């Protein structure tokens, strides 16, 4: 398959300073290798040459390609040579894909009109004013298109999500064990106040001084919980032994919870509070 530059070099004669070879070195390329002369014994089938206008984004893109390829001054375009090259390019695809070539043929008509207007004498203008250049509108459109094309290329060069980088995702497996609401300080205060209220109903008038051990009551609480799944918070207190024993028992429970030997749980807000031995994985 021959590229578009080679096709132009074959279909263009040396007129108006236009070279017959576009790249000024090779007349064609075969499998990437340049050919400096056309082989005389080479048979080229009629369908061997194909031109794909899909490589260009429209007539302006094709014109800009031809201008930059020939190093033309975009502000002083040689319309005769540019029109010949443009028409030779479009002619190759006009018979194969007329629908695709329609907008290119419209641009060809515009080029021919500009070329014909340049052959006519310029219109008379007022003194001090320059005559209007028929190429001015085409040059303006080409410059605007080139600016937008360069801006689009710069935007496309920026890193894009899904093309240049991907968002990191980490999947964390959730524990299947249900998590009960944590017991707040207010709930403990209310439960403790309720125990104190019930303790006032049983009063002892015997005055004795006894030494109470927190460690001993910690062992007693652990003994009550041994072999049971859970026990209600109030059931761990013996209200018949007076307030000192209740206080020491409560402190013992707090020490056990601090040392993570027991767990104090509550199914939901305002629900009964339960105490159980802390789970220790084997």
C-alpha cells in the first residue's frame, strides 16, 4: 500500500515550482524502503492504490497537511499548486467513496473559486485601502483550525484516567461476627444508680469494719461467669451484703474489663446490660 505523500508525488507534475517528489528524495516507498526511480517492469493492479481519507479529520486537515508538507507560507499560499495537489488526492477516492468525498469536493470548489478570483483584476478600492485578498478567509480558517488542533494535541498528551493510569482499589472483607453497640458511661451510671437504689431498701444497723479485697471480688466475678455464656449485670451484685461490697464488686468488674478479661455488652440502646468472659482464640 502506498501512502498519501507518494500518491501525490505520482499524480503531480512539476508546475509553478512544485516538485514531482514530495519529500524531494524518493518517488515511493516499498515496505518502508525508498525507491529513487520507478521500476519499468512492475505491474500494479488497479485496486492496489487505495487512499483513506479517514486519516484526515476533514478538508481543512488535508489542506493543512499539504501546506506543511511543502513548507508553504500559510499567509501566502500558492493556490495553483495547492489546488492541483488537493484535486489529485480527492480524485482518487471520488469513485470509491462518494459520500466520504462530498465535503472534500466542496472544499475543492472553494479552492477553484479562490484561484479564479486571483486571476481576475483586483477590485478598485478607496485610496489608502488595500485590495481584499481572496485567500484571506481560507487563511483565517486554516490558522484557527491549526490552533484548535494543537490545543487538542496538548490536552490529549495530559494523563487520562483509564488510559494512562487507573484508580487503586482495595477490597477489605467485613467480619461476619455481629458487633453489638458499645456500652456508654451513661448506661453504666444509670445501671449503678439502680443498684444503689435497690440497696437502700435493705439496710443493716450492725456496724463492723471489714477489709474488702478487689482482687478477691475479681476472682468471685470470674467464678460466677465460669461456664456461662453471659449473665445480667445486676445478677453479679449481692445486695444483701451492703453498699461496701457493692462498691468493691463494681470496682472489680471495672478492673476485669480494663484487663480485657470480661466483656460488657448491650444488644441495643436501653436494653439490659450483660457481662461475659472475654473470648480468647485458641
